[in-house]
C-alpha cells in the first residue's frame, strides 16, 4: 500500500490487532483507515461499509492534518462495522475485531 511504512499482524500487547504506520503527508487518515480495515477483514475496500456511516472522513483528515507536528498525542477511536479502530497523530492505525457475545 502506498504511503505505508510498516504493517504488522499484531502488536506486542495484543496479537489480534493489525497495526499500520502511515505518513499523514502522503496518505490521508481516512484512506489509511479504509486500507487497514480492508486488510484486517481480508476484503476489498469497496466491499466494506462506507466510512461515512461511522464518521465524517473529511473531519478525520482535518483532525490529523492539523495535529501532525503540533501534537502527536492526538488519537481517535471509533467502531467501523465489526472493527474497533484507533488512529493516532503519529500516523498509526490499529484495527481489531469486535467480538460480540451471543
């Protein structure tokens, strides 16, 4: 994926989390989220629920474009379909499956 510096199948804390690092100057956060969730879901991005059903993609992009370099401690967590997503000002995207108890 263009603009991605690092992909891993998990983090040291939770091996079920997909982690990707991006340069917010090269890839918008909204695109990074869709790409990372698509990989976690093992699906094409076009097959996913639209990001706008969970949050405003333009607002997500603006938040991190303005935070980049000024305050890398900014982060946002939200749910996108069956996935919990966290985006950070440092360019990290974390995605893990939300397990629903039946």
